[in-house]
C-alpha cells in the first residue's frame, strides 16, 4: 500500500516480488519520479516525501503453483484488503 500522509488517500498494489516493488518506490521517492501513473496528480501536488510504502501482507508461492495461480492469489488478497480499508480514500 502506498499512502499519502497528507490526506490519507492510498493505492493498493499487489506484486509478485514485493521487495523489488519497494525498491522501485524508494528509488522513485529519492529521484522525485512517480512510481505509479495513478498517483501522478497527487505526487505532483504533494511531492514524493508525502508518500509512504507499507507491506500489508505477504504470501509465498507454493511449489505446486503456477505463476498465473500465484498472481490470482495476490489479486484475491488485494481484494480482501480493499474490503477492509476505507474505499472513499482509495485512489483508482
């Protein structure tokens, strides 16, 4: 989850490799470039320092899973988190 600390708005983003995505986010913050297009408007308005990255939950790919099945599990997990969080603040 990437959250705007100024107004509480957030983006949920599942990733096969969450550490790689976190590194990409950190690099984006350091360079001032926006990590996700859907954040661009708020990123430009509030600046990169207004955003934080949180890992809400991690799952591991099972030996018996295909990548497609694992990605489907990640999507389901993202949907579960979306139901738990305030939809009014979600950036789509």
